[in-house]
C-alpha cells in the first residue's frame, strides 16, 4: 500500500470523526441514513434524467457534468459507509462476496450478451 | 498492502471482468446504471420501512437482517462502482474531497448537535 | 361531480398540454420519466431525513414544511401521471385493483397489528 | 360523477379503511411511508433498467410488462396517498398548483424543445 492510498476504511474513519466532532451520531439511525442515501441517489438521477441515453456517457465523462456526477456519487458512498459503520457491516467485502455469488448465478456460457431482466 | 486487503479498485477490476466476460457493457450506459442503483437503494429502503426507528440499529446489527442489509448495500456499491468506471470517476477520492468541503461548510463550533436540515 | 373537482384525469390532460406546448414529449421516454420520478422521491426523502421519527408527523402537518412536502409529493405524482400517460396505464384504477389484491393477501384476522416485513 | 369514477379521494378512503382494519396506522409515520414510497419507486426502476431506452415505451405499453409497471406505479401512488393522508395534504390539488407555477417558470416561448436540465 502506497502512502497515497485512501480506502473505504479510511473514509469510514474520517466520517466517524466528522460525525462525532459535530455530535451528529444521534441523527445517524439506520432509517435516517437510508433516507439520506436515497435522497442522494435521487439527486444523481436528476442529473441524468433529460439527457438522451446514447449521449449520457460522453456528456458525463468530462467537465462540469462529470464533476457534478462525482459529487452526488460521493454522497451516496458517504451515506452507504455511514450506514455500514452503524450496522457493523464490511461494505467492500460484502460486495466481493456478492460478486462471488453473481458469478455462480449468471454463468458466462448461459448469460453472454443477455440482460438478466427483472420481472 | 496485506494479502487480505480488497479495495474499491479491486472491486472495480472484478466488476469489469464480470461485465466483459458476459458482454454486458452494452447494458451499462449511465442512465441504466443509475436506474439499477436506485433500484437497489429501494430494496434497501424496503428492509427498514416498517421497523420502528429506535429499534432499527439493534434489529439490523446481527443475524439475517444484517446479512440482508449487507447484500443490498453491496448492490448499491456495485452499481456505484460500475457507474464510476463508465464515467472515469475515482469514487473514493471524490468522497474524500466531498468531506474536505463538508468540514469547511459545517464548522464544528457552529453545527455541533444541530442537523443541517434541508428546506 | 362538482365543478371544483380536479381529478388525476384532469391532471393528465393538463400535463399533456404542458408537455406538448413545449415540445417536450421527446424527453418523456419511460426511463427518463422513471429517473425524474425517483429524483423527486429523493427530494422528498431529504426533507425528512434528519427529523426524529416521532416528531415527523407534527413537524410536517403544517406551515412551511408541509408546503415543501406537498410540493415534492406533487412532483412525484406529476411524473407518475406522465409515465402512466406514455404507457397507457390507468393509474388510479391500477391502485384500486392493487388494494383489492392486498385485501386478499393480508386478511384482517391474520395481520392485525403486524407489519408485513420484507425479508 | 358517474358510478365508475374512482378518484384519489376514494382511494384515500379505501386506504384508510384497509390500514385501520389491520391496526397498521402505527406503522404509517412519515419516514416509514417515505421509505416505502422510494422502495416501490426502486422496484419500478428495476423493471426498466436493462431495457434499451428507445425500446422501453413499446416494451411496456402492453402485456405482462405493462401490467408489472402498472402494479409498481400503483404502489408508488398508494404510499403517496397514505403519506398525504397522514400529513393532511391534498395531493392532486398540490399537483395542480405545481403545474400553475411550472407554466410561469417555463414559458413556452423560451423553453420550446429544450429540456430544463438540472445542474
């Protein structure tokens, strides 16, 4: 690990310091944090809503729009990590495990090129 | 870096492999990924909706409920990282920067104990 | 029906006029409308996020907060009706049918006082 | 009013009966209802996530997919009306008022053909 590596574990520690310095732990019950998380997800959605689907990647890959998307995505991550802290969940390890399950659930030979459509 | 360290950068690499092995990049335009992200955020919300606010932390800090929350939170993170990959955004660094701004915007002396209520 | 009755059918007609006068139908593909809907749902969530659960009803039942909640709820309804229009769905009838199913799925004698918790 | 007219006011009355027969009012605090609402919004989003944007209207305008979309949209409306009931908000009138404001905010001559992009 190089000195400049900043991981989710570091972010979690920084968020805890930020929260506790302001005595904000009392606001961080799980339901409130989930509302904050979906609130930031909603702000992210609004950035994209009227952009034509086939232009969105180019529009948001540079400049002011990328910056705005990065800010809202950061906010989603921040509340996700705050919630993980409150519940004692190892977020990145959970995602690793989820992908292990997904590899078994969606074998390459059966799912190549086909979206797993929700019904 | 110890051998068991698994970071968001590793997750991003694993997600890319998973996606490309299945030829799913064509589904990963930004608007679709944001819909997937808010979809998982919605599933997370549903886990908590009818649990009394003051019981939620205890209810979701162990056992089956913690596991289910971890799964949905992992899904939110997975789509967040997929989107960051498509847009070329460094997610964790963006969160670090967001917190730097937040520390200036909410100075301790003025915001201790008071929620920054949205209006 | 009294003259002052304004129904979802009237709202749908007004939304169509509003959209077509501005030549905005081209933006109203279903994925864009769903992103707009969840965006407004997110703004609604943000209003409530840091309010203690047991104070929320009183806090939002009058004054500026009720007005803000009404605005965001109106926005959610507006995009819901726009989407219903695009897909040819009768929204209120669908809700009536959904409740008919819910009455069968959650018989009073078995569900009195117990939340149908999602797992 | 013809006999087959079923309005949001009727839906609100039916939802109240449904809720009170089951003694579920205790679960219907605003934060819980907002979590339920965004949960259903998330389920709606999931239906659309992997459908190509330019195929979504056709795909969801008939058959099983339209039915599923109608169900999730009905659920969003149901929680919106439950929340309106708890807060004493007249939902459809609020939407009518919101559109009055929108007509002034987005004059036809200045906004024809141009999306009001969020930044």
